[in-house]
C-alpha cells in the first residue's frame, strides 16, 4: 500500500463518497456538483493522456489528439512511471470491462 500524500479525514470522506457512486449518471451528477467544468475536462483529459501514453503514442500525437499541453503530458507520464499506480489500476479495470481508450 502506498502512502498517500493527500490522506486526511476530508480526503477519506471524499474517497468513500466516490465509492458510493453506482452509475455513470450518478457520477456525472456528483462531479458536476463538486467540480467546475474545466476541472472535470482536465481530469478526463489526463485519463485519456494516460491511456495514450500506455499505448506508446508520442507526446506530439497526444497533444494533437487531446489538446493537452506538453507539461500535462509530462506530468501524467511521471505519474504513470513513479506515481501511486492509480492510472494503471483504473485503465486495467476499464480494459477488463472492454473499455479501451485509444
């Protein structure tokens, strides 16, 4: 188990709340209430960037496809290489459900 950098009672409550979401519609409702539209778009973009990086797509092609900056692509790449394995876990679980982002 990795030691989280954001662990707190507030963060625990938020994570538990996310785990209570059962459908995509519930997730949309919750995240639209809790995040701004740019925040949601940024998070979604980072997930797509992570999937493309795992597929060995070049930075230039990722930037073209997603509109992500090189700084964002680099940040996501660092998380894939040295992070808490969150991206990899989620992308692996999506793949098990037949959801492949490319």
